[in-house]
C-alpha cells in the first residue's frame, strides 16, 4: 500500500513539474525552467542535482536500489526531469550539454523498460523510443547499442534487436556466438511472437544459418 501511494504521489508531482516546465518554456523563461528543474532534483531525491548529473545511469540504479528493490518511480522521475532539461539546453544552443543528458535519460528509460517498471506519465519504452528518435543522427557508443539491443529484444521488437546486433558485430563488440545465441532464443518463441516482432521464423532460421556458417569459416 505504501509503495502504491508513493507511486501515485510521484505521478501527480511529475505531472505538475513537467506542466510547470512546459509553461515556463512557452513563456520563453528557459533559465527559470532550468532553475526549477534543479530545485526538483535537489528536493526529491537522496542526492543533489550536481551528483545526479555526474553519476552514470548504472550508478543511479544501484543507489536507487534498497534491499534488492529498485525504486523505479524515483529513477523515472529523474529521467523525466533531465530529459526536460536537455530539451531546454537544445533551445539555448548548448547541444553538448544536452547530448550528455539525453544519453543519460535514454539509458535510464531503457533500464526501466528492462525492469518492466510501470508507467509514470508514459511507459519507459515510449519514453525510450522518443529519445532514440532524438539521438538517431548520432553514432552511439557500444554500451548504448548493447542496452538498445537488450531493450528491443525484451520488448519483442526482434527486427530492431537484430539490426543493433549486427552493428555490435561490425563494431567488434559482439562475437558470432552472441548472434547464434540470439537466434536460438528466438527459435524457442511461438510463430505469433516472431511475426509480431517483425522477424518471421524463416528469417530467424536464415539468420542463424548465416551466422553459424560465418562461425565455421572462422
């Protein structure tokens, strides 16, 4: 009951916070909006805004894990606030700063999706998909691609997971055995799931045969 009440309060608070940020942006009060986000980050969590920005997404997940339970509402709220901050920084022409925050929020949303965290304002996967679109023009780091691969597979977008997997192979971040294991996992799924994921069984078999033949060559 306590967790549900806390989660509902967080939904209400984030709805109000995001609404206030949007209102300030519409009034072209971007610096005030940034200050408001800073205040929110300082007040709501167990660390200040500077520390939150410095920590990696993996570190934030560890810190927000208490007795083995991840505080997904807090993580989702942090991701939402820094996403809003990145949008403001882009408007202000501070793209390098914005990129770092976009990447952090993207990682957090993907991790939340993998944790099957409930929606705050939107589902973590919906938020992650928006961030993926915003970052589409960039060559993303291998660690980000790996998280994307896991997120796409976890959400049943097997065609997109396959695309990222081949990028990881080309980058030398994956070995052929990783690709073989991916296709073998998919072969355990029903045809309906594979079709819904954009990768029919015949394409899975074709992909498996391809990577297995490459493994044999090596």
